[in-house]
C-alpha cells in the first residue's frame, strides 16, 4: 500500500495531497521540485500503476515485487535502483532478522518500496524533512538518507551482538559438572547463523555504496558524494565488526571443542585407571580358577585370605599411583 506521497520544493515539503500523475508532471516542469512516494509491501496492481507513471524498468519492478534480493545497485536509462537489507535485532530472543528496502531514483522522483518490519522509513522521512539543505539535492538525498539510516542500524546491531557474544564466551569457559555441555555447541552454531544473516546484508552493499560515492553514477549530484563516502566508511566498519564476530565465534567453537576433547581424555584416563585396578584381582582369581590338581597354596588354610590380601594391596597401590598422577 502507499504509505506516503509528497512533493518537495526547494528542500521543503509542499502541503496538500500529491496526486499522480499531475504531481510528477508538475515536479518535472521545475528544477527545484521532486516527488517522493513510499510503499509498503505493495500488491502487483498497486505497483504496476506507480511503475507505469514513473517509467520504471520491468526487471527492477519484478525485483521490487518479489523481494528476496541481495543488496545491489542497478543503473537504467531513466532511473537508479538500489536494494538495501535493513537488519532488525530482537533482544528477548537475541535473533537477527532482515527486511528489504528498494529505492528508485530518477528525474524528479524517488520511489521507496519496503518489505518486512525492519527499519520503517517514517522516521527517515521526518529527519530528512528537518534538513532542507540536504533535501535540496533532490531525489538522491532520499537514497542517501535511507542508506545512512540502514547502515547506522548495522552498527547498533553489531554492538548488541558483541554483548551477546561476550556472554556466550563467559558461558563457554564457566566451570560445569562433568557431562553437562549446557547446549553450548548448539548456541554457538545458532549464533553463527545470526552472524551469517547479518553478513548477507552488509557485505554485498559495500560495492554499491562505493560506486555512489566515487561518482560517475547518473542522478547522483556532486554535492551528495561526500555523504555517500561517509556511509561507505560506516559500512566498512560494520563489516569489520561482522568479520570480527565471525572470527571470535570460530575461536570460541574451537575452544569448546578442545574442552570437550580434554573432558573426554579425562574420562578415558579414569576408565583406564579403574580397568587397571580391576585387572589385578581378575588375573589372580583367573589363575586360581584353573582346574589343575597341583597348584601352590591350594591346601593351605591361609591361602584364600592371602590371595584376597594380595589383591587388596595391589589395588591400593594402583589407586594411590593413579591418584598421584591425577588420573582419578
């Protein structure tokens, strides 16, 4: 559905309703006006009407309707098409989810299409309307403002994930009872999935933003290039955060696996020690359980107590030996 539609003249919003196609035609007749229309999960019929009025490329229209696109920048004859993936962090469940924002920018118009609940654009529009000097730069200012808001959210989510990672790291190295893994491995793999989802939003966006900042892209006026360079700088830092989180997760997973290996070695040593102690009485009992007539001490009164004493002495000696070595 259409969330908002407005005309901006010389950096200020023109009061009153903006009806297509008269508003677009009027904006194109002047040099200081443009039309910004915002849509949220539009139906095919709703978007076909808008696409026809603005002359949007069919391939870009198809991408905007179907969503599930990776971040990218497409340059067409009459417009730019930028795909962003805003990130939403749910603190109670400590999960990361992504939405999609598609931005069309052309001569005297900006069209935004949002899918999902991540990063609503109402606040972006409100902040931009409070900065007429930036809004004077035309439709590309809308592209910058949305990109800046999305990338700033990346930094916030990265910081939240860093806090969660520190808690997970503390849990990994916390003392636990033998055999109690606490589901650490499952939590680590779940966390890696969150980071992977985050990386899919940030990593592919670097090249499009750098292209916008470097110049040579139509509809991007020179005055806005420094702003896109600032977005590119923040995006690179967000990507560094994501890379750091992924490396730390790999290290934590390795440490957890090493702990499990050490625990298994301890268990095997204990089992081996108890098996060695059980072997001595088994050996003596096995020898004297053989069916021979002539065996020493069979007819002695003290033979049975002597055999038990020998078993006890050897088992006690082995127990003290293994205890001293830390196997028990």
